[in-house]
C-alpha cells in the first residue's frame, strides 16, 4: 500500500449520528410539522395562511 492510499484510508471519519442530529434535529422537526400540517389541515397552503406564517416568523426573528 502506498503512502497516498494510507492517507486516503485514514482520512475517512465514521458518520457521527449524534453530531448530525444535534445540527439538524430542529430543522427536520420543523419540516416534519410543516409537512404534517400541509397534509392534514385544509387551506394550510393557501396564500393568505402562508402570508400570516411569514409575518409571524419574521416578527419572532426580528425580536430574537
């Protein structure tokens, strides 16, 4: 095995699922809730409701 092959073999790190969940859990939960609401609630994807959601999110974002 050459030096280059050894470096490539040791450069790979195993997938750290805990770190992955720490970084992406909130986004995945928000997307899951959004999709669930879109499927189960009538008129959830209506333009009026999307505008209301956008205003609420932007208000909270500015306050944060």
